[in-house]
């Protein structure tokens, strides 16, 4: 157990440092090991507002700091039926490490986004972190390792896909006007089916960033309107699920997080 915990400590810290370093370098306009500016990515139909994007990543990095810190200060929850956060960490920690390594690689190779989404989706479906309780553990484990990363990866795949296929002209933007609704359908599905208001909330934030970004990218277009509409619908759905107004009933076995 000691060796396993020590390995988690080392891997999470190293992966977090690499991810944070490369992310800051990328947002400043340079790839991690290059003085050249990256491919121009500011005018696609899926480009988010830079302020919202940086705030989102700032929140994610802050949550990751809390997650890494609690590994060094494990706390056993005394409430009946609540699993020690350290047990959760040992199960989802490798997905945290993989996510950060993939982020580091993504800043140099866009296709890594798909592999990273597979990694987070595996965490989501295998460990069912959306069912973790109490709320403190939900934020520390699920929001940090699943909700925030999955929402970002989903939006980033559309954004980088638009860059890859040079979606700047009229036809490409028309197609984007249809495909953008997947950013409502996919998070909405997870929010409703798994009662995951966390994923709905994080996706709503990024959809707002999309609307804001598109408003300043191409004001005379539909994409920014769709972005704000999607953000609003996801926010309403999130509030309904979080307050129990719209909740899919699940069995204890379906709702319980899997740690084995």
C-alpha cells in the first residue's frame, strides 16, 4: 500500500507539472518546446472566448492542486457509508495522471484529444464518480477528474477538428451550425441519464465561452446565438437535476461508485 501511494504521489505531481507548464506555454502562444507560434486557431466556428477558457482552466488547475494535496494529507471520512477519499484516489489517480500527460502531448499533437477522451470516458463509466458522496468528495474527485476534463475534451475536439479541416468558409460554418448541437445533446444525455449535474454545469460554462467567442469572431452568424442557447439550456437542466426536480431513478447498484 505504501509503494502504491508513493507511486501515485510521484506520478500525479510529475504529470500535473508537465500539464500546467505546457498549458501555460500554449495559452501564451507558444508550444512547450518551440519558439514558433502554434497553428492559427482563433477563427473557427468552435473557438471559445479566451477569457472564459482561461478562467475554466484556472478552475481546473486549482481543483487539481487540491486533489494532489489531499494525497499527501489523507483524511478518513467518519460518516457511515462514505468511503475514504484515499480509496477513491487510488482508483481514479491513474486517470488523473493520464489526463495530464495527454494534455501535455496535446499541445504538440491535436489527435491526442481523442485518446484522452477515451481515458476520461473509461474513468466515468468504470468508477461512476458521478455518484460519489458527500458533496465535498464529489467536487474533489468527480469535478476534478471527470466533469471538468470531459467537458473540456468534448469542446476541444470540435475546436481542433475545425482547425484540422479548415472550417472557416460559408459551407463549413453551415455544417458547424448543425454539429454544434451535439454540445447540447451529449452533455445533456449524461446529465439526465446519470444525474450528473456537474458535467452539465461545466459544459454550460464552456458553451457560454463558445457563444462569447463566436460573437467576437463573426457577429453576423448563428453560431454565437446557438452557443448562448445551448449554455442556457444546459444550465436549466443542471439546476433541475441538482435540485431534484428532474432525476432519473436508479438502483443502489447502478448509483454506487465502483472502486474495485
